[in-house]
């Protein structure tokens, strides 16, 4: 299912809209849409979130385009069910955030989650609270690691990097569509909701008196991770039930935010 005519001009209104979504966070927020690209994400994105799909001709007509036969057949099978628009290679380069685009682009609706529907007092859950994480690579890695660690939800403030930034979405490798995340103006109210639900909160902090592996992490937990340069804000730090630190050798004071998050999440997963 596709349009009969291939879009070949970067000035086409549809192409300009997709390119603007890719580049402008303000437009993404206004429209409630964002752009993702690549074969892996195309195969994993829920169909109910897909607004539109753009595909280069060589993907559907010419060759496997460097993919395995299994992956290529899955792509073709999904394209049979979803309307798509053909685009030229030049248009693909204009739409893409990478040097070598794979030839598949999607405009997706933004997933929406409610914390109240995620908290389940019948289960032992892990939550991750992010305070001003700015680096797209860190954010993408954290979201991907959360899926591996079985995190129930990520909670972040609006000072964090836009999770719908193309660099973030690409580095999540599809986890963005599988790990619930909630973006809050202010983290304090959300942290209080977690604590009122019986969830113990742990802050990764240099002033922690105990090492993370000495903690029991019994029951449901929430782990606070702060900004790459400044760490956690004083306000959020004071709300934590416990401050924990990661042992350091050499002359290091702290680890990369995504590494610290991974260590604490997997320790919590091992113990709860």
C-alpha cells in the first residue's frame, strides 16, 4: 500500500513537516508527534502509534538493502498492512538524522502513561527518577537499560533532554516503546506519591554513608539519578529516604550517569 508517485523533492510539504519534527522540540510538543527511523524500530513500533510511514524504493523493490533475509521479509510483511509513502534517496537524506539512512521513517504519536496505573502494591517494582539528565546518549542508554532491568517506569523532569530527540530515540533501540516514562514539571509531588505508596527511595549521591551493595533494597524501590555535571538537586536529594554511593578507586569521584543508573538498577533487581 503506497502512494503511486514517489516524493522526490525536499521542498514537498510532507518532507518539510517531517524534517521540522526531527529538528524542533517545540513542534514535537505542539503536535504530539515525533520522528523515528530505521528497520529495527519500524519492526517494533506499535501500529496504533504510527501516524505515517516513508520508505525508499530500494527497500520495497530492489534488494534486501543489507538486511538479513529474515529481517527483510518481516519488513515487507509489515509494510503490506500499513500505508506508506515512497520517497527518493535524496529525500531520505534530508529526513534522516544519520549519515547513512536505512530508508524507513515513521512519524509516531507520543506514548502516554499515568503513574497511578503503573504502581502496583501487589508487586515489587523498581522506578527510576531522573533529575536533569542532559546528554542524549545517556538518556537513550538509560531507557534501554531500564528495559533490561525490568524497571516499571522512568520518571523525569522537563529539564531532562527531550526523549523524542532523534539521538535519544535511536539509541534506545526500540525500548522507548516498551518502557513506560512520565515527564513531570516538578519531581517533588511525584516522589511524594511514590513514598506514600510505600516505595523506598534511594539517591545515588557522593555524600551517601553506605555503599549501594550494603543496602537491602527490599520491597519496591525508586532510584534517583542526577545531572551528569551537578548531580542531584538539593531539593530532590533531601526527599530521598537513603543516600547511597558507589565505591571508587583511582582519582574518580563519580561514574557516568547511565553507568551509575545501571549498577543501582541491577543491584535492586537482584535483591527485591
